[in-house]
């Protein structure tokens, strides 16, 4: 379109779909690599990239200088030096650069990386790692069907410390048998904190159909206690609970994930990866085996609703004028004051932000907003 403004997209998610073993609780797209699979993946990825460039062009958008890049999976640390070299060339050939002050993250699984690979990723530009720790107890790692050992977790944490690279850890709660066995989650957390991560993502185990330990999952009350205990412990240790499932030291929030929560554009590449172009409100999801995607254009109401839900997830909270007209905001005051009395939220003038106990029941609170608006 002649004269149309071209929108620069500064965030990119890349999905690497291979894992050494498929954990029985995981519902992300992943496969165990067979001989030649990396060749096939790289060819497919290249075709996706070509298709993506055409799609962005049609939407008057372009992948600009990247401020954030997140390479997730799957287990992208398995891709190692080969992956770093491949992506460097692909991005270079298409004129995409990493901004010097950007945030570039790679997910790492304990036992699925080599020092050579990590160094190659750092040379490529990765300046933040996210380690799939989950638990520091061998019995829980086994119950979770993880193939790495606790020793491999420690080995990775020591290596990150030695390199002096910033890192985040994934940590899980709501684990099978944890209520019966009185899991000492605080002791595990303190052990992890002794390695000084700057960020922690907290996952509550969600069981899909056929999950083998479904009968042994803890009660909702137990999960709630664990969640609030983790939130309290992390706050005492200087972390901000800046999103429902995420904690960070000051200024070290995940900038990439904040783009999702602030409903900004995030491009995506790789099997099953999901991207979003905010200007045209277009969400697209790549198929797993062909360089094709399905797209959905959100209507105004769905987008507004999603924006509200996303904004409530983060500790910046919502500003009345971004989500409601004056009458709607006034009508919601009684409800919001109740949230404040319950200790779920803080209300300051025309802004509202949830606190840890509110984050825990976010979906219920969204329902209350709908009911109050009817
Ligand atoms: C998809 S994984 C990718 C990173 C890496 N492969 C790992 O295992 O840590 C990202 C996070 O999602 C979590 N996850 C996957 N399925 C989950 C589920 N059903 N419930 C809660 N967390 C889940 C994993 O434990 C991991 O921390
Ligand atoms: S290693 Fe991570 S991505 Fe792979 S199956 Fe396990 S949880 Fe899922």
C-alpha cells in the first residue's frame, strides 16, 4: 500500500521442538530427534522464515532491530553451536540485527547442553538463560518424569555463576505426592536462591487427560499455600512479584514476556509457535510440519477483553482510561473496593493493581468484572 506506515516489530519468539525425552506432563509441541531431523527442521524453519517475511510485508510490518529474542522449546540448548551458527546466518542474511542493549534469552535444560554450545550462544548474542530446574529433589524430578538429575541442575547453576551470565529458573509446585510428603518447598527455593538467579518463573503443574499421577495431585488449598509461601519468600529476598507466575529483581523483568502482557507485537517462528501483530490485531500459529500458519483477526471487543486480562496479570495493573469508559469504571468501584478489603488488590485513583493473593484467583476476578457489568 502506497504511503502506508511500516511497523517495526522488535520482538521475536523462536520455537525449537526437540527434547531428549518427552516429560509425561508437558503439553507443549515437542519430539525426540531422529537421525537427520535437525537438517529437516532447519530447512522447514528457513521456509517458515520466507513465508513470514511475505506475511509481514502484506501487513505493512517488518522485523526490525530486535529488542527481545526468546528461543524456547522444546530444548533449544540441544541445538548448541550448530543452532547459534544457523540463526546468526539466517538473521544476518535477512538484515535482522540484535540491539546492543536488547534482551536475548535461551531456554536450557540441565544435562542437555555443552560448554561449547553455551559459549557459541553467548557469542551469537544470548545474554540471558532460562533453566528448567523444576525441583531440587530427586524424587520429585523422577515423579515429573524429568530425565536430568539434581546434580545436573547444580552443575548448570554453577556454570552460569562461573560465566557470570544473568539467568532465570523455572520452578514447579502442585507436584504429585507433595501434600502427603509435606514437600519443603521453601528449602528447595532457598537452595536455588543461593545461586542468585535474577528471575524466577513459577509453574503450577496442570494435568492433562491421562496424566499418570492425577490421583496424587495435591488439594487446591495446598497449592494455594505453596504459591503464597513462594511469593512471600521471594519478596523477602528482594524479588518483585511482577506477573501472576513471574518474579524478578528490580529492573530484571522479562522484557520479552512483558511484550505479550502489554499486548504488543511479537513475531514468532517455528513449529506451533504463536505470534501477534498488534496493529492489525492478527494472531498466527504455525503448523508443526509445514511452513504454513493459521491466522485469526481479533475483533475490537475480543482484543479489549484480552488486553484487560493481560494487563491484570502484571503488577503495573490497569489504568481506567485504557480499559473502561467513565460510567463502567464508576460502576466497578464497589467491586474493586471489595477486592481491596479482601487483600487482593490496590486501588489508587484511577488505577488498580492485583497483589499476590489476587493473582492466584485472576480468572475468578475476571468473571466478577463480567458479572458486575451485566
Ligand atoms: C515447555 S518448557 C520448555 C523449557 C524446557 N524444555 C524445560 O523443560 O524446562 C517451559 C516450562 O513449561 C513447563 N510446563 C510444561 N508443561 C506443563 C504443565 N502441564 N504444567 C505446568 N508447567 C508445565 C515446564 O516444566 C517448563 O518449566
Ligand atoms: S523437557 Fe521441557 S519441553 Fe521437553 S517435554 Fe520436558 S517439559 Fe516439555
